[in-house]
């Protein structure tokens, strides 16, 4: 996959033509995958390059920053997920003031027609674009008639009785419904983070945990204990994961920063400074305050046993 960043990287070097799909693609869920795969298949059938166009941020970060939703994936993770699908080209455009103020006709003609040599454009039904979101698929088709491309609106994938959408997935994650979110994502929800030094309390309790502070711009599951996995240096380990403030040891939900702590099963090595990818498979329970450390340790071992049963290790 060849990657281009910014409007300044256009036009594409190869002018043989492309089948283009465009979107924010936050989380690269099943609906997004269906659209990208469709563009790849159409490109292959027509002898064109398959091209995915996405933004470097959610449009609301620029247009309505106070209302911008938490992201399902970092920009780096989104690129990784798109690359796994195998398009020929990826174009990442900064959704800044310049792009957001571009008229819909100019975006269609200059970026898609001249910049990407588009011959076919596939977008989700109801997709809007251009300044003040004035452009729709009808306008896109009108410009395409002159610019040399056709437009195919595509109905996004239905999963469990409704359209797969990033908004729907955010709601499921906020409710701790990890299995339902996984069904729409087509994969477990995950977070990346660098392991930092904590208070070493888990080690003292016989359950050493890796502490990470994920990007605050990303969705974070609600406080609680989860079964999942953690990847370190390319190897996956089953993991019991706590998202919370450690109330048994004085943490307060109103003042203590929330931490993500993963206990990697059957792992014994120093993780400080390593980047972990943590997958959340199933929510086990709420985080709670225990009367003493012994009661907490007993519950932690039950959590670990339940994690083994769920993950299968």
C-alpha cells in the first residue's frame, strides 16, 4: 500500500485511474470494511488502482471541537487496519480549516477528479462533503459526469438488526458491552499504550500489572474488570484487565486519574517502556472497594480464573 499525506501530495503519480472510497473510517468497523473491500474488488475488475481516502482526525475536532466524539482508533491504528484490507493506495488528508472550507464542487473536481484520477467513487449512502456539508451523492454524480467518474452509493453493513456505525459502537463501549461492540467492529476493541511505572501495588499483592495511560482522545471502556489479551513484542497473552482508580487503596473516582492495568497470565518479565496492545473481550464486573487487601486478592484470583476460562488459556 502506498500512502500519500495532504493535498500537497496530489496528484497521484500513476494516472491509470482509481476506484476511490472516502470516509472518516473511525475504528474501521464492518461497514467500513465492506465499503473498502467493494472498492478493491471494483478496482481489480476494472484494472484500476484501489484508493482509500480518509481524514487525519474526526471532522468534528475542527468543526465542533467541544462536541467531538472520542475516537475508536488512533490515526496510526486506523492506517494499520486499512492496510490489512489491502488497497493499493491510501490518501490521508488533514481535516483542517482549508479542507473544511473547500466547496463541494471543488473537492469533487480537483481532489477526486484531477488529484486521484478517479474513475469510480464509492461512498456510504447519505455521505455528505464540502463546506457546510453541502455536497451529497447527487452533486457528486453531477460533477463526476464532467470530471470523468461515476458514483456508487453503498448501503452499509447491517449487523444485529441495525447499520454498523461508529456512533453505535461508541455507545456499546460506553455501556461496557464489549462482545456486542466486537460484533460490529469485526475484532475485539483494543487500546495501545506504553507501560509506565506505577505504585507496584500489584506486585506486592502477587499479581503484577502493566500500567498504561492510553490517549485521552480515544474511547475508554467504563471502570471495571475485563477479560482480554495483551500483546507484547508480537506475542499475545491472556490478560485480566482493570480500568479504574483502585478504591481499595484510597483512589477516588472524582479526583484520581483512571488507569488501565493489565495482568498478563503466564508472563514474567519487565515490561516498562514496552508498548502494549490491550484487547477487551468481556466485562467481568464493576470496580469496587474491598474491606481489605486479602479480600481484593481473593477476588483478583477469581477474575484470573474467569479470564482463563473465557480466553481459553
